[in-house]
C-alpha cells in the first residue's frame, strides 16, 4: 500500500523526519504522473499537450528533487524564513532542469509542495490535525509570499498580471484554500464511489481542481476561451456523475483528447493534485 493511502490509525505522537517528508513529497509527484486520464496533462499513458516531456521526464525530475524537499523540511524544523526557503527552491529548480535537460516539469510543485514540506518539518508529527499544514504556511509565510520577487517574464506571472488573478502565490498565502476546499474533499469523497481504486479517486480530484482553480497555465496556453472551455468541460464531467458512472473513463479520455486538440494543459491543477495527495497522507480527515 502506498504511504499516501489512507491510514486506519491516527497517531499524533509519531515523528516524521526530513527524509520521510521528502519521500512523501516525491511519492505524491509520482502518483500524479501515474494518474490517467488527466485532461491535457502528461501521464504514464501519453504526453498530453506537451511535446517536450513525458512520464520519464517527470520521474527523473521527482527523483532529483528528493534531497531538496528534505532540505526544505529541515529548514522548516529550524524555523527558517521565506528567504531561506526561496534559496532552497532555486537550488531545487536547478536540479530539476539538470535532470530534465532544461525542461520545466515541476516549478509550481517546487513552490507549493516545498512550502508544505517545510510546514511538515516545522510541525514534526506524522499525523496532523485537519488544515494544519496550510495554516502554518499562511501564518508563518503568507505575507512574505505575497511580498516576494516576481519573475516578470514567467508564463504564470504574465498571466496573473494580464488577467488579474492571484495564481499560485495567492493560493499559498491563503493556506491553500482550493486544496482544502476542493481537492482534498473530492479525493476523499471519490474513494467512497469506487473503493480500492485510488487512481479513479485521483482523477476525480483532478477534474474538481480544474473546474475550480484559477489556473494560470490554462490562461497562458488557451487564453480566456481555452480557460473557460477547460473549466466547463471539467464541471460537466463532474455534474454528469464523474467516476460514479460506469463509462467514466471513456468520458474522461474524450475530454483529455479535447484538451490536447486545443493545446490546453492545466498544470496548476496537476501541481495542486500532488499537493493534495501529500496533505492527505499527513492530515487526519475533518
């Protein structure tokens, strides 16, 4: 059973070291890749809307990030501020690009999952109360996240300025409200729809995130029309029964192909899915 699968017991006394936290972060990234169909996204089945990367690229990137997630957990345990976390994040991005030949596979995940790994290091136990990781990120680093440097020419930053949305920094500073309000409930609810089928639960969570998240990757690649199409498609899938339907996989595959035809890729939702899996493995259900 995966370390991120639901645990039948909850022990707030058990400690979690930096290596354990890093292992869970990497496992969350790997489970995201081993999820299909995710509209427009790379998986173990195909490249989605991406010609420059595949599942192997993502696996190599995830492996390269492990020591940096451990460093982030150590920094969190030491009470380090945002400047230290940013420095480790920059080192992690360099390792990612070296492992992938310069391809950006996990920049968003380095930011969000890195903050959650630091929070896990600070809080120190292997089973946390509901919402603990997000609250820690918001209370400890929220102001510094919003006041931080902006990469002016990065696609996400360009989309945030053009369309007036907060994007990943606002999501993190608010304590990952979409993760806790949408992704995590969808994941846990979906397990009741198809018991034992963790991939199906991940697919349902991914569609829920696409339907709700202000995803700058979608805006960058598809503009307002592509963004609206993506959200409407995900909402229609869920409203039509989602994974509860017997033909759910065929419906999800059709939406995936429609995204690919339009060159749409909800990368922010993919990052948030990995973060949702990480949090699910550490926090008790509400």
